[in-house]
């Protein structure tokens, strides 16, 4: 179960990654990490989209396949 403390940091991370992606929209690492943050707060659909975008930028980004 997500704690309030962890959810706070994940939501902050989501804002940071979205901001980063405005300047570098093809960053597979940023999309992957955004997906992890979404997954931790229970937003599975958004997480999947982020992982797919990570793979679109780099088909060999193995971590995106794992999650």
C-alpha cells in the first residue's frame, strides 16, 4: 500500500519528469522513470504509456520491458 510520504515524493517526481520531457521528449530514461512513479501511485494506464514511450525511443531499453 502506498504511504502518504511515498506518494508525495512520487507525485513530485512525476512533475519533475514531465518538466524534463518538455525539453527532451525522446528521453527513454525519463519516460521509464515517469512510468515507475505512476506505477507506485497506482496509475497503471499512465505507467504503461510511459513504458511504451520509453521503448519507442529505444527498443533495447530492457527495463521498460520488465515493468
